[in-house]
C-alpha cells in the first residue's frame, strides 16, 4: 500500500488544525476578538472599543488605521478575564471613510468603523493610480527627429557590440 494517501491525509489534518487553533481564544474555546460601538461615528465623536477572550493581564497597542493614516491611541491592559473596555474619541480632522481599529499584541485583532466627516471636513478617497487620466503630449517634428536619431544610435551601438563579441568569441575558440 502506498504511503502517498497517508501523507496527504496527514497534511490535510495538520492544515485543518492550523486553521482551527487560531480561532480558539485563551479561555479554553472562547473566540477572541474586538468590537466597536457604535460602528458609525462622526469625526470628533466617541466610540467604545471592547475586547474579549484575550490573554489575561496583557497589553494591547490600539491603532485606528485608514487611507494613508494611522492614529495611535493609548495602550490598554486586559483584565484577569482577558477583557478590556475603552472609550476613544475619534479625531475631528479625520475625513469620512471606513477605518480599522487594531488591537495589537502577539496577534492583531481588528474591527471596522465608519467615520462620517465633521462639518466642513472632506471625504477620504483611496488612492487609485489607475484611475488617473493620462493625456498624451503632442510632440513636434524636431522631438520626433531627435528620438529617431537616438534610436538609430542605440541600434548601431547594439550591432557594434554584438559584432565585437562574436569576433572575440571566434578568436578565443582558435
């Protein structure tokens, strides 16, 4: 009997275990995570960020991450049950958009929050390089002439180098 099916089954079992184990929290089967309330807030307003099923008495770095911005918040320490509850004020200067709260320790847990622009603020637009319009530039006859001459010089140098390399190769073979 071939050991190939056994190896395939063992590999599948190991991969399944690797996917299942991270979902189990530190409290013997309780999933760990963070949540934010409310999930939509106007810039300048406050939210409550809560964590559960985390390592007891451990520090977490809290960041709010958005398009081209990271807002660091004070570190939080979980209680003896592996929980934390933190009230945070969203900076008034943030443009509207979807942001992600991160609670960082050995692993990074995240949850999204929608920030509405405060009065007079703008909407955050993710940068999309492909959406930028490229308009061709009109070239004059002189520019085309210069480009043509440079192209001919480059081709001439290429031919010269290849010819020299072939001559040197033939000389070495003799």
